[in-house]
């Protein structure tokens, strides 16, 4: 393998790795949003439950 071929392979690997990291970041952001949304839903459900309990007093 020539030096140029090695450099080309290295560049391809770097591009693939960068693409992987970019995708990982996007997935992490999506995961964080899902967790935040789910937490908000749980919080709202709990608030509603407390309100119902208080209104029945």
C-alpha cells in the first residue's frame, strides 16, 4: 500500500467516525427530549392526582 492509499483510507475512516459521532449526538438529543417529555407528563399526572385528592376533601 502506498502512502497516498493509506492517507485516503485514513481520511475515509475519519469521515465515517465523524458521521457516527454526529449521528450519536442527534440520537442523544432525541433521547433527552423523550425523557424530558415523559417527565413532564408524569409531573402533570401527579399534579392532577393531587388536585383530585384535594378537591375531594
